[in-house]
C-alpha cells in the first residue's frame, strides 16, 4: 500500500530516456526531497516520532504523479538524510525504475527460438528467472526477425545479463525499449515509432507554448561508414563517399547483431548511413512550464511518452521562415516544486525509419529513404 507524502515534498526531479540518438535508453531515475524538520523520515528518531522509520528500506515502491498523470514509477535505492544545525533537515529519496531490476538479473544459457524481436522479448520476460509480470509490459510484435542463437554461448555456456540482452534485441529492431512513466516495460518496434502523437509545440499560438528551446547543427550524430556484424554470420558495410570526402570517415559499428540474415543487416547499415551521413539543423530540446498551460494542455504534455513523434514550430525573433520539424522524444526531465512544474523534452530527428519519400515535413529534402 502506497503512502501519500505529498504534503512533505519540497522538490522532485525525474529523468527518463537517453541523452543521444544512437544510444540505448537508460534506467530512469528520480529524487524526491522531503521536509524532515520534525524527523518524520528518520529511522533513528524512534517510533514515537516517526511512523515510517521501520519501513525506510531500499526497494520500496515509489510512484510519482502530477495532475493525476503518472510521471515515474520505480523503487527506492537510497535514503539520504541531510541534517542541518539550524534544524532544516531534508530526507532525499533516490529511486530508479524497472531497468535497474533487469540489470541485476541473468538469463540462464539456452537456445532461443527464431522469431521476431517482439517474440524474443516476450520469451525472455516469461522465463522463470525473470518472471516479469504480464500486466506490467506493453510489447509490440516487432518487424525484424532474429536467429535462433545460443544465449550464453556453446563452448562454455554462461548466464548473460538480462538488460544487455534485451537491449541487443532492440538494437536489431532499431525500436525503443524503456520503462514507461507508469512503470510498464515498453517495446515499440520501428513501425510503432512512426505514428504521430498529434502534439504540436509552437510559438505562434497554434500549439502548446514553450519557455525555452535549443537547436543543434553539427557533427555529433554524423555517421558515414557503418558495419554490421551478425552473430554466427557475416559482416556487411555501407558508406557515403560524398560525406566521407566532406567530413572524413566517421565510423559506427554494430557487433554481434542477432538479425537472422545478411539482407536485414545490410538494410540496417544502409539505413544508418542514409539517416546520418549529413548534418541537419534539428530542434534539440524545449521546456514547458505547466503553470502557464491550460488544463487540457497540461494533460497532453504529461501524456507524452518516450519515442513519440511531435511537431515543433519556432520562428527565431519572429523573423523569416519558421523552423517546422517533426522530432522524436528521446528524454523527459521533470523539475517540480510546490510553486512550479517544469518539463524538459529532448529530441532526435524524426524522419521515421521505413517509408519516407521526399517528405519536407520529416526534414528530408534531397534523399529518399525506403526500407528497413
């Protein structure tokens, strides 16, 4: 049973997602600072002072909500007690989401059945050593097909880390594997990642207003020579000679891919080169303050989830053409105090990964991307 401690909350910070486009999604983390001036959250204070002292243990469930919407679900890692000689004590609750559990679990050696990425994830979650609850998962079917690999090896089989293996499955799909705000383990395949959320942020009154915006135009995400090496298979490569001539060779290698055949591996290499061979001006991040939004807008931004495609319209200084882009949501950060709730959304390019033909809306003006 969860205990409501809202009246003692001084601040909340939450971070979920990934910091860069080609990285894997990481474990979400949250910190809740509680007013502890009366030693209510101090296990050394004695039962006459605190009703919570005996239950202040690691692995306790934590749920954070805002305006009725889930913001974070996880478990306690640490209780940090910050004492002050003036009596202004703070108890900080450090929490992580379900990825922390998966990072501590091992899959016992066995031979996986060939199938789609979604089927493989379900098979792993169903195994007795993982036993992830069926009601706490939302798994897409998956589009990529995987080989029947011997998990743990054949010569000297050893258990493998559950989170790393699941992320390897996601890498083959180029999907999104993460713990959602409500604590549900979520896998979105590359088809699911192309569905527009319908949310629009805009500075011209046509969408949700924002208070700060960041853009990037550089080489951080440039990749123009890509190799994909399959487990128990060959290695394929793809490169963009024009990009290499202009910027030098920037390599990106995937090793041990679980893809079932070289055709899929080649399509993956081709996709990455097509998407990342040239720099693009992109909206990197923006911030909203929910205090300045209508109740409907607040509900809309709180409902956004990792992997969602959103539209951003911004005209710097109100001069010239507007920057109008569809971008993918990569990271969500909440900073909450009793007086303000600020949300930072960080993005990656959102041109999709399957069928996009000369789509100005998705930022592709000179190339066609058809496939994967």
